[in-house]
C-alpha cells in the first residue's frame, strides 16, 4: 500500500494580498490543493477509481488556476502593472508544470518522484508566487498610482 508524505498546504494570513477577489480565489486554490495533498498522502493502492479521483482534483486545479490567472492578468492590465509580461510568463510556466504533472500522473501513476514534483513545482511554487508576486499586484492595483499620471506628465 502506497503512502506519501507531501507537506500540507494551508491558508494563512501570510498569503493575504488584501485584494478581496484575489484572496477569495487564493483561499479556494489552497483548499483544493490541500484536498489533493490529503488524497495523495492517504494510504491506498492507487486503484483506477483512486487515480481518477486524484486526476479530477488536478484537472480542477488546472481549470481554476487558468481562470484565476486570467482574473489577475485583467487586474494587471486595468491597473497598468509594470511587470505584467514577466508575471504572465510565470503564469504560463505554472500552467505548463501542472499540465506536465497531469500527463506524467496519467502515464506513470503516482510515485515518489511525482510526489516531489508536486510538492516543489506545484505547491511550493504557488505559495511563493502568492506571497511575493501576487502581493505586488494587489498593492499596485490598490495604490491607484497607475490611474493617476504624474503632474510632470500632464
């Protein structure tokens, strides 16, 4: 019977961006990520049904992440966020990693190597992205700076 030990992913105030809509979506992402981790960590035989359940969670994460990133990118465009392009590239990178994880899971089943990939490249990446990159977007969009040209440029 397989059992993995992927560290938990839980919401904390450390992840707050102070943008209500972004924080609500982040909470849902962290909740679903936690469900996926709990399912992966549970002792099981990885029967066909169990693999389908995990695959459904991963597909949900992928769909939700795409919708969430689109929402963030709309906020960046509306607020004239200066690092839009690099942030969008980061989003594309993450989506690619999720798709690659899903495909490997379908081909190989879950194994120790994929457990490490999931923890490092899916969970940790997202948490760090929220803590450092998304907070900058929320701060920028709430400051109003992008909507008020400098008096020198009038």
